């Protein structure tokens, strides 16, 4: 076999090999043929025409996008730093290529601006206590704007809210005052219940004077167990009534 034939055969082999592409299960190949898009190619071994076709590989797996901390001024004029994480994936590889230049960068920028916009419409208390609702609102807005790009935003989570030091101290004082208020309310409720029970007991004892005398004697027995104390109790007149009646006779 002559040298030119060997060179030609080698060139043909290299030409064929350069057109063989391998796509993983989670990838799709968007092919441009002379500038016009053709049907996306699925996973496995695929062949394109070298020099005529151009393939871009697009992943379909879930992408985790970390939104850097954003300076947010809440509705009640409190400046905070908030960061979040966005989970999304490509559902239409063709739109992700032809509708936006770089869907990763575009989604990241959109997430940052949406985070500042929505959180700037709520007060600080709502930002701290209603994260689930805010996450859902941000996810709906992002999903609506990225749908023309062939992207589905499945979840948004606010990760951390960084408060100024003076705001943290003010919230700590507020929480301490709230705990003291609850303690006073609980103490007052306990005293009210104790007073109610004492009132009920006094009514029962007033209906039966002998029970009052028995309670008096029981108290004497309890106090007598304390040997280190000397306590003087007045003797109820009712206990001496019988003796006084006999003396009068």
C-alpha cells in the first residue's frame, strides 16, 4: 500500500473518530448543523459530522446554586445580610442554549435580585418567623422567570440572616423582657388559684366548726415535731366551752 493511500485512510479514520461523541445518561447533546439547531441527541454513542455539526453537552441533573450574601433593607428599615441556596435543573436543553447565553450565570443573577426584591417588602419579624412562606414566594418568582429558559426551579431555602450587633442586643433584651412578663403572669395565676382554693377551704370549714378544731389540733402535732422552736398558740374558746359550762353549774 502506497504512502498516499495510507495517509488518506488515516485521515478518514481520524475524521470518523472525531465525529463520535459519548453522552452520559444525565446529558443531552444540542447539535447545531451549519448554524441551525437539530433534534437533541440522547445518551450513548452519537455521531456528528465533523466540521459541519457542533455539539453542546447540557446536564439534566439537579444543580445546587449558592446565592452569596445580599444586603437587604427590610420594610421597617433594618439592614441585614441574607444568603440562600437555589435548587434547579434543565428540563429543555434546546431553550437553555438558544434562549439565554449562560443559564447558570443568568439564574444566579436573577436569584440575587429576586432575593433582595422580595425580602425588602417584608418586616424583620416576618423575615425571621415566616421563612417557609418567603422561600415559596422566591421559588415561584424564579420559576416563572426561568421557565422561558427551559429551567425548572424546584426549591429555594434562605440559609442565614446576619443581623447587626445592636439589633441582636435589642432582640435579646426584648426576649428577656418577654420571659419576665411570662414569669410574672404565671406567678400571678398561681397566686390566684391558691387564693381560690383557700376560699373554698374556708367555706367548707365555716360550715363545720369541729373540722376547724381538728385542723387546729393537727397543726399543733405538726409544729410539736420541731424541737428547736417554741411556738405559743392561743387555745380556742370552743375547746374550753364544755369545761366552762360545768364550772358555771
